[in-house]
């Protein structure tokens, strides 16, 4: 009788070890999942807060410019520049500064701000800002260069070949514009 119990105990120990191993694996897997979702939710929350903050800044800027003029808007943007160390945020603020300066017909200063944005955080928005301001300055060689850069950067983000896709439509529009600008240069 003892021999049968001994064999049964060895079998139970192996079975128990397997069950414990599976349990530990499931606990580790579920812990990883919880940590991943926690980080994902925190990242999502941070992005939502940043979007909300950028929207508030945009609304503030519109209000300040409407009530107090372009220089007050520039002052608000200068304050926002001092508050951040994030290159992408600084670049977006410089694009806003460039937009304000172009609306107040100071294209040279607008172009300076656009180049600051491009040097801080080069992306399709900064390339477009420089391209359009260079074109407004009648500096078509630089405009062509930055429109090409804009299209190159934008093309990396296009995921659809649907003609109704907004990004693809924008790409095609500026591709045509670039071709016309090149043709006018000949």
C-alpha cells in the first residue's frame, strides 16, 4: 500500500509543479498586460491633456489677438515658449508666431520664425510653413526645396490609396502646386 501511495505522491508532485508553473506564467502574463494597459492609458491621458492645452492656447491666442492685436498675441506666444522645453511644442509655437507675423504682413519675421520651427522639430508642418512663406517672398527656389521636403515627409504618413483620403488629397494638391511652380521657373 505504501508503494502505491509513494508513486501517487510523485505523480501529484509533477502535476502540482506543472500547475504551479502554469499559474506563475498566467500571473506574469496578466501582470504584464495590466502594466502595459496602465502605461497605455497614462500615455493616452497625457496626449489628451496636451491636446487640450494646445486647444486652450489656440483659443487664448485667438482671443488675445482679437482683443489686443498681433503684438499681444506675440507676447502670449513668447510666454508659452518660455514655459516649455519640448522641441515639438516650441516648433508649434514658432509656427503660430510665423502665422501671426504673416497675417500682420511682416513676411521676413514670419519666415524667421518658420525657420526656427524647422530647425527645432523638422516635420511636414514646419516644411510647409517655410515653403509657403518662401513662395510669398518670391524665393521660388527655396519654396520648391521645402515643398519637396514637405511632400517627402507627408508621403511617409500616407497609409491609404483612397482618392477620398484627406492626407492623400493634400499630397496630390501640393504635388500639383509644386509641379506648377517648377514649370513657372523654367
